[in-house]
C-alpha cells in the first residue's frame, strides 16, 4: 500500500503588508514533517507555488532546503515539486541535481520530452505508481490566444492546449506503464466548478482558462491541483482536487479550513482519500463595521478570542463601511485595542463604486469587451482614467511600468 500527501501553495516568503509569515510557515513545516513520519508517507506532492515570488527572500529558501534536508534524514519519503505561477522555473530547477540526492524531484519547466515529467514510484525498476509532474503551463507552452481573437475564442484555444498536453502525457504514461498501475497528475491552474479567494492571481490572458474538470483524461486516477487556496473537489469530481494553502494567506481566507490530503492506494490499486487538518497557528480576522459600531465589535471580538487560544497572536483587519478621517479612527482603534488579545494590523475604508459607473460598465457589449481584451494598453489607460485620486506623475509612471510588462510578455 502506498501513502501520498497532496499539498500545494506553500507561498514561502509571503508577507502580509510589511509583516512576515515566516513563523507560521515554520510551524506548518514542523507539523508536516511529523505527519510524514507518523503516517509513514511514501510520497509528498507540492503542486506549485512553493514560494510567493520568483525571487524569494533567503529566509524562505533556507526554510525550503532545511525542510527537505530534515525529511531526507528522518524518512524515506520521496518529494515531487512542480512550479506554480508565482515560482521561477529556473530558480526552482537550479539545485535539481543536488535535490535528487535528497529523493526530491523538481519540474519547473514543462519538459520538451514529456516522458521526463513521468516519475515512477518507488523506482523505475519497481513502478507501483506513476506521477505526471506537470508544472504551471505558461503561454509559451500553450501557444494560444492570438491578437484579434474574441474572449470566447481565446478561452477555447487555451482549454484545448491544456487538454492536449494532459492527453499527451497520459498517453505516454500508459505506453510506458500500462494499467492497472495508478497514475496521478499534478497541475497548477484554474478548473471550472472551483471557488477562489482574493489572494490568487489570474494566471492566463484576461483571467480566462478555467478548464472543465472532465477534460482531464480518465487515465488519471487522481489529479492533484494547486493555485486555489481553498481545499476542495472540482464540482462532482472528487478525485480532481485542490489541496489549498497550508496557512490563510489573506483575510478572505480567514474562515477557510486548511488540510493535507492523504491518498492511500490499496494492494488492488483502489484509491482511498481523507483529510488531515492542519493546526491553525495564527488567526486572521476581518471586522467589517461602521465607525459608530466599531467599539462594540472590538469588545465582542476580545471576549471571543479570550477563550480561543492560538500559538501566535491573531491579526485583525478593520474594514470601515463609512468615511471618517483616517488618523482619527486609527488612533481610536489602537487605543481601544491596547490590551486586547489580538493586534490590529491595518484599518481600511471600504471603497464604493457610484451607481452611475456601474450602469455604464454593465451596459458594455460583449463585442466591446472582446475588443478591449485584444488591446491591453488601451484597456489599461481606460482603467487609469477612472482613478481620480492619482497625479499626472503617477499616471505616467504606471503607464511606463505597464508598457514594460507588455514588452516582457511579448519576449516570452
């Protein structure tokens, strides 16, 4: 029997404003290491976004290497790592030869020879499970979305390209490793029927590319996904799942359940899966209130948290629904929370969109939307003109920065 842990979206090096999440990640990695040893895990999957940025801080890189080193010393577990949209494929693959000595297999770029994405477990000589380690598929891998296409045409081409890559990988896997050897695919993308939060970036042109779950070939016993931070199955497809992030990465994830997904293949190759809850080391709490009610809200939260202990001090974001002078209300809130069992890390005022603007935006035709998507520079200028609070100098700097992004994208 083989035991596999599906994880994703670690986002090592993540900051919340100017606050580091390093301690929370350290506690998660300690828990994960103990879990692998206790549960006698054979394979650990990390389905993309190991790091929060393409150039992570050295402290995050050190956490990653320290975990892999300790795991190698204390367990025979193999590790499969694929790049996500936040990761630099080159950075992730740079130590690949050394990490292989630690039983860690890294796939940053989609291999030219798709056979190189297939990892037999426990070995090529004794394959009992095949991992199709497919990383985040970048535009150069997909070659879809031509200038002048409509949004629907771009989406269709993108889905066809992604589906074809998974089909080719499944076909290659079955040719090399016939059934009934189970086949697990990794992926880092958006699948239709799933729910996102505000901390995930759109990863394809215009936010398009939600692949239908049924597009994955039936050869795959399980599809281990990353990118969305809420653990979930994709609609009715229980064996196509997001592991979710191990810690809440934004206040929109404050109520999310965090888990490791345990996969167990029986001797007859049937799959059983279950969730292992991840202990919450720090709560993220968002309080939405009018300024006149904020004192009552903070008192209620103080009473609640007095009986709900976590290892680290909870962080609170206050979102005010009415307009009040920023410094006055911020100082008042800090005074009210001086002895509270939590720390208010930011106070924000909720922005509203005038109804006239909403009516104008919702009347835009599909043809207009398609035309704007094909002209990103014009679309960006249209959006900038809606921002009345930025100066001419800021407008110019943002325009130059966006043009640099477009230039880099064309060069990929």
